[in-house]
């Protein structure tokens, strides 16, 4: 599973959504992509949950899970992001939209940092590496994360 925070009006939205869609297209049968919209960075996610869902489907034909808007930093940090930061010993705040990709299999692996100006090439390499390791361990194991779907 790949988890990251997203925003529809970030300067990096287009390149990262295209990269996430490419990852999903290539590895969708083997890895789940789950994105969490967040409006904490420059108010770059002003859309409602329904509008975000429509935006991802209509603009990028994204078929991965788009969850409801959450906070990834501060006193209202969603419990999932608190867990991810603790599980990877990265207790620092998320820097920006799309800036940290978490890969989750039987454990949470170290996050893959992605400066907002980067592409998803490192995430693709990480997905390949994670998948080859994970798939060799067990093809029947699954993970799920609950949350409000956008």
C-alpha cells in the first residue's frame, strides 16, 4: 500500500497525480494507492470531499482510493498520520503536499521523501522493490485502512 497526502491546487498536483495514476495502472493489481487530501499547505485543497473525488476521476481518471480531507500535522493530525510518523520514527511534520510517500506491507517502511517539485520516479522504484519483496512473502496477505471516503 502506498499512502500520501494530496491537494488539487498545488503546483505539483499534475505531475504527482499523473505519476500515481501510472503506478496504479502498472501495479494496481499488487499495490493499493490511498491518497488523503489535505488543506494545510497554502490552502491548496479548498474543494469539498465530493469535488475532490470528481476532480481526481474526471481530470486524471484516477481509480485508486481517495479518502476524505484530513490534517497531517498539528493538534488535529489524523490518527493514521500519527501512526505512520511514529512507526517510521519520522516524528517531524509533513513538509508539503505529496512530500512523503509511505509504503505499508506487513510493516510500515521508512517514508520515501518527495520534494514537491519532484516526479514519482523514486516512488516507482520503491514500489517495484517493495512489491518484489512483499509478493515473495505472501500473495494472500492484505491490509486495510478505514476512513471516510471522499
